[in-house]
């Protein structure tokens, strides 16, 4: 019986030992190869003293090693914490310190830039690195990743955990403060894989192209659905749309998941999409924001034999809804209905159900509802609440996930995304906390007051706009942008900066974000 | 147009358009893609600037990393295209 994340790999490797599992550039691994490296790494992690539930970070580009690390950490009985490679050393240090990371798996080429922040992570004992360049000297004990994967595994192996234990922590931004650790159990991840592979009808014949990072729930889900079903997962990093199209053809890809910016890139006039055909591409899925209608219509024309699934999800509940491809023609702006084994409720502030056409908060009930935020009981209590509309026999113990997203349903029960309940920004598939960006603006020393909001953007969904009040004299927006760009990952750098004499305030003296959004022509649900 | 002049025009554009290029000492040999100075969407802007300012048409098959690694690579690509045109 498969109940831990790595069990799906073990089962598939026994069913299809010689089947292609992973492709990255010139590297091609069969399922038996993957399992051998994964179990070798697990044994080596236990040998260096990993204990049940220890947090192990992964800071790697999309690569075979990244996949081996995810499954190897699970196999060892530890918890993996994927860190997006776009993050800066200080942000990595925040995540590592926040979750009490004991081991960090990265590459020698990345370690140099991390040396200054390593002392800020008191729990960190070891680094495990890929030898892609010479290792810089560090006060921590360092092990070689490839050597670890070559370990022999003892004949008897005892798993330490059960499905309800913590498998992963995915860091994601909220509306305020630093990123929060979303805790996912093995059961959450397994359910996510089963549910998504069911409605996308994924089989061992599929060849799935993974361009989204595994630190993002939809990216991770591509990996787990592929390994659960015995499909082949092709990993790639890209700059130009052409590179993706080339891989689609060469690798005979059958499934591709993307965020709106990816589809925008692919549908640019010079991408070549319309000049080629992709008969193998069985489906594409969109998540992380609404797909612009103009982009959608190009994709439908360019990919007449591919099914297009529009999905909606949040890290705290993995995937929540999807629109069946046959409904696309009739309701191209809908996010669809609940995924299998899931109930989506639209609730008013008083906890009662909304009527069709009435805007309320999307509340997710089902097996993918997360365990809570790492070390943040107050926020967990706000997000995970008792199901107030549950049948009596379910009782009040079961927790449902309050998404913070405002939606409405039509008469036939199809959902439509309306906006955020709070000030959080969603841009190019990322969740962005205004306070994190504001903090950097303040650090510049030239700003007395700052407020950051999302403004409508055809390509990104929302673009970041910063309103700043100068400390004294004048502020050069270009200089300030350059300052931000050196301290924030690209997706968090404002697109626009507007200098204003004062920020609008509410009666209680707080920044009036809804007023700023209204000025930008936004009718939000705030 | 001299190659050096082409490089300068591209450098100016990149410094003005991409905040991360401003603070760093970007020169014609700086890695634009690996260093995160320009991403996929940013490259679209670079391509439209080349088409507009240098009057060239960038073909689909020319949108490959080899032509866009550094400012020197881009300038060489522009020169090659301009010669063919001229």
C-alpha cells in the first residue's frame, strides 16, 4: 500500500523498472535508476544522522538532482523544503531559519553566494552539494551529493512515518510579512497526485514537460502525478518560447502545465507556435492566475487537438477547481468546479452559504487541505477553521481551508474568480506580499511612507505598483527600482513607482489600500 | 554602424529598461540570462527594440540563446543581420 510520497516511486519502479522516468538535457534515467539514487541518498542521509521529521532544504535549479533530493528526503523519513532558485540569499536564510533547517542540498556554484547568510541559520549542520564547480570553504560539514546517491541500501528498510506526518513545507507569501511555511502531509501530496492524475487522465503513456518550479504546488504536482502513474517527466529551463516548442516536438510531449506568462510567451507572433503542429500534445493546463482571453483563443487555434484545462488552486489546498475542456467554449472565464473528492463552498462573512451570483470567500474541503503554517498557530487558526455548514455527523472537528479568494458561482455551479479579500498581489503565478516589497522600499532610506498594490496587467495578471512618499527632497523612481532589483527576486520588483505627497489613510490611520486600487481603476472586492 | 556603436546602443537600452542592470557594472561581455538581469519576458522587449532601432526582422529560428547571451553576442547578431540586409 502506498501511503508515503516515495512509495509511489517504489511501486512504479517495480512495475516499470526499464521505463524512462526522467529526462533533462542529455541525461535520461529509467525508473530503476531513479529509485537506486533516491534510496542511496536516503541511506546516506540516515548515516549522517538525519532524524525523523528533520527539515532538509533543496536549493537547486530544475534538474535530475532536484527530483532525487525530493524523493530521497522522503525516503529517509525527513521533510523536504524546496526553495525557489530566484530567491536571494537573505530570503533563503529566512526560510531556513524559520523551519529550523538541519541540512541544505545545493550546488557548489550556489554555495559561494550563501556563505554570508549561513551563520544566520543556527540549526544548519550540513550542506550537501553538487560538484558543478570547486567547493568554497565553509565552516559546515559538506558532503558530495553524487557520492551520497551511490550508497548501498540495506536489505531491510524501515519507514519512520505514516501518511499523516509532515512531508514538505512550501514557502509562500501571505498578505503581510515574510513568507509562510505551508505544511503538507504525505497524505496531502498523495491525494493531490491521485486527484489530478484522475481528471487529467494521466497514464504511463504520458510524457509530461515540467517547466514550473517544484517549489510551486502545481510544479510539484506534475512530478508526483508522473511518478505515480509511471509517465516520463521531461525537465527544462528555458528563455525563449522556441526552446519549449522544440522540446514539445523532440520529446513528443503529451502534457504541459503553465502559468499565464508562459502562455503569453508561447503565443507571441514570433514564437513559431502557429507554424508547427503538436499532434502528441494531449493536454495543457493553466494555473496561477486567469489566462487572458486573447491568449486562450490563440492557443485554441494553435492546438486544435489538445485539451485545455483551466485550473485554480492555492498552495494551502493544492488544486481546488478545474474547468472541463468541453466547457471552455461556453464559459472561458470560469475556473470550473471542484476537483474530485473535494467540496468547494462559497461563504459569506457570517459563515452561511452564498446564493448563485453572490460574491463570497472560496472555502476548500477535502483531502488536500494542508496541515497548517509552520510555527504560526495564529495564522493557521485563521485559515483552517471548522466547517460551519458541515452535516451534523461530520461534526466540528474537520478543518476546511479559507482561501482569502473571493469568487462567485453561476446558476449551474460554475465558479468565477473575483479577487482577493486582502491586499495580497498575484503576479505571473506568484503570490506577493505588499509588506515584503514595502520593507525594501523603506530600506532605501529615501522613502518616508510606501504602499504597494497590484494593478491590472494583461501579461502578468497583476503588476506591482509602489506608491512612495519621499523622505525629503525628491525620489528618483529609477534609482529606487534599481535598489529593489538588487534585493528582491525579479517577480517582486515593482513595475511602476509613483511618487505622491501623502498616502491615503483610513479613519484608523492605516494605509487605505482599497483607495489606492480604486485610483488604479480596480473594482476589487475589498 | 560600427559594432562598438551597436553595443553602446544596446547597453543603454538594457540599463534604462532593466533595473538590475543599472546597479551592476554591466558590460558587453556580462552574462545577461544566467545572471538574471533579463528573463524571458524581458527578452521580448530586447527583440522589439532591435527590430525598431536597427530596422531588422528577427526570425523565429534566430530566437536562441546563442544570439542573446551577452551584449556582444546581440551586437554581433545585429551586425550579421544588417550586413545581409545591406
